[in-house]
């Protein structure tokens, strides 16, 4: 039966052992330590620079300074411009910058980013099974005030059109996020350090959730390990993208539903 593959021992431990064995074979076939060091140097440097630039230049505070300096007047659409600016920086830092590195730095290939659909199709049922319990948890949590007063980020929409525009920005940044953490960080590093690449990725992945509710931040640790493991099992990031986008859209719609209920009381 397929579900036996989701047993924690098989899903995690046996997968990590297989990944570690593949890394050992790769190191044996490529004994030069400089390749591993160079790969790690590029990856962690890009991660540090990307996260730093986003923190200082891609924040709402940075957007406010730009508006004040240039005299721009977004008017009633200020919030969507602010969020669009934030999402654009996520796309730049999580997608465009890694893509430049992969394209121009020797030793990296576009295939390293996990954009193939081949492995994802075979394991699509796994992502579907994982989505169901997460959605149930999100549904339950949506009844808490901390949740529906935090989501969606764009609450002051004036029509369905500008709300859809925001959601497209939101989806683009989730695509970029998955490619960055599960693709750019995990897949190339796994050739040299095996399953340890998953845990190396999970640390900065958790840290980008520090401004979120505590429960979501803690869950991100487990989510990082699960999605990193799946990315290595499938050699694809598309399943993670589908889960992330599906959950994010569910959270926004559930929050709007809860807000509507409480405003009508």
C-alpha cells in the first residue's frame, strides 16, 4: 500500500539514509574537497546576502521611506503597493538572484533548482495526503482572533480585482520561496552533505517566520524538514509550491470568512 511510505521511519529515516549514501558515493567519485566548499560558500553567501537585503530594503519601512523621498502618492491603494513592493523583493531575493548564480557560476545547473515535474507527478498523492491534516489544523486555528486579525495581509481591498492582484503577488513570492529554500539550498548541498542539507535550510527558513504568530513559527520548523525531505525524494520543488500556495490561499479565505462572521455579530 502507498500509505506505508508515510510511516515516519520510512518517510524520514530511510530517506535520509538513502540521501546520505548517495552523498557518500558522490564524494567518493569526486574526492576534491574544494567542490563541496565552493558550493557551500556560494549557497550560504547568497542566502545571507539575500535575507539581509530583504530585511533592510524589502520591508514596509523601506517602502515608506521611498514614498516619502520620491513624493509618490498611492492614495487608497497604498497597502497593495506596499505589499507588492515586499513581494517583489521576495521574488528578487529568492528567485532572480539564485537564478543568476546558477546560470553564471561553474558547478551549478538549472536542474539543481528542482523545477522538473517528473518526480513530483509520481509523488503527488503524498502532497495531497499531507495537505488534508494541515488544512484541518488551519481551519480550527482560523476561529482564533490572533489568526483572523492577522490574515489576510491585504485586508483593505476595494474590489475583487485588486484582491486577486495581491494574491498573484502572494503566489509569486511562495514560488520563489520554495525554489530558494528547497531548491537552491537543499538540492545542490545534498550532493556533499546529504540529509544535513535539510536541517541547514530549516534554520533560516524558521527565522523568516519570526514576525508571524508563535504557533506558525514553530510549525515552520517541522514544515521545513518535511518539505526538504520531499524535495530530495522527488528532486522537485513543485509539490511544495502547491502545498504552500494551497495553504496560504486557504488561510486568507478562511480569515476573510471569520472576519465576515464576527463583523456580522
